[in-house]
């Protein structure tokens, strides 16, 4: 399941995705599952 604010990257082409609506399933790009790299809310806490 994806949650609002999560950031994902494709390890093949480098596309990045920010989730704006949570839902079931997995994010896929270039035929493989994208990797969760963080959360936009984490960046807000650093400032």
C-alpha cells in the first residue's frame, strides 16, 4: 500500500514519484517495483 507523501524512485531510469493519493498495490516502472526513498514530510522536519 502506498501512502500520501511517500517518495519512490525507479532504479533503472531514475523516475521519481510522490504519492498524492494513497491506495493498494505497488508502484512499478520499467517492469520492476519502485523503491521507497523517503517521505516529503521528513524533509519538512529538517528545516
